[in-house]
C-alpha cells in the first residue's frame, strides 16, 4: 500500500498548483493597443466564461483522478489504475489545450500542471505495462 501512495504525488502537486491563482490566464483589452493579463485559479469560472475551458476541465479531472488513485491505494485493483491512467491522459491533453490559444495564455504554473499530469500518465502507463 505504501508504494501505491506514491502514485498520488504528481496529481496532488497538480491539484495544489491548480488551486493557486496563477495558472489560468485571460487577456483583457484595455485599449486597442494594450491588453491586461490576469491569472486565475484553475477552479475559477472566469476563464471558463471567457471561452478558456481547459483549466476548469483539467481541475475537475484531477480531482476525479485523485479519488480514483486513493481507492486504488486501498483496494489495489488494476481496473481502477487503468481508469486513472485514461483520465490522467485526458487531463494532460486538456491541460495542454491552453497551448493552442497561444503563448499569451500560458503561465509557468500551467506548464508545471501539464508536466505533472503527463508524468503521472507515464508513471501509470509504465506500472500497468509491468503488471
């Protein structure tokens, strides 16, 4: 069980970073020549309201993955680990979705969240490949 708890490391890091108000980026027009950059938590609905959907979706998926991995830690069923792997992959792809909006919509925190979810996906993939 202690080994399985290590699978929670990257999603918990991602969740902590998602809670911080520096991940989701919105650029607001102040004048025709100037924009103002504001950052929000991944759980904030402000970016969602401005058509930046991926941060909120990523945050929800991360929460579900953490719950699934907690169940996996105590039960040890591979089907739960497989579901976690799939959801983590979807969360990583959703997190990388901000990159398609352009460099103005990316922050260091959003890059770290994407990398944490991608690392968790690779970790689960390697674990399930061995078993």
